[in-house]
């Protein structure tokens, strides 16, 4: 049962929007990991905030998104699976145990 009062949240999966600035911020910084991590990251940020892919994309494509990507990239480069690296970054940035 969805008890959210936010009308932008939906139970049915939505297609993940492509980055508007693929050479910049989070997507650009993720380099060879970008195609794999973008869908995971945008879903995680949307889920932890207001449910909007548009707002999640704005975060990821801003200067904070680049900083967010630094931690993910570093963890993946050290052998952490992408989904776990994003979960770690979400816990750090959003300080929410459910992230």
C-alpha cells in the first residue's frame, strides 16, 4: 500500500531519463561507469527525495552531483559493486538509513 501523499511518486516503474549534460557533473565524472551507474543513481536520489526524476537529474547534473560521483567512482575503482557504491554514497549524502 502506498501511503505517500506526494502525487509525483508512483508505484509503477518509470523509464529513467537520459542525462541532459552527459559530459558533465555526475555522468561525465563516472566515465566508463556512467552507463551502468546513471540509472541506479537517479533512481536512488529520486527515491530518497521527492520521487521526481527531474529533481534527481538536477542534483546529479549540478556541482553537487559531481562530488556525489567522486565517492561512487572511487568505491567502484576499488572493487565495490556499483549498486553498493551508490548505496554508500546515498548514506553519506542523504544520511538516511533507508537509502
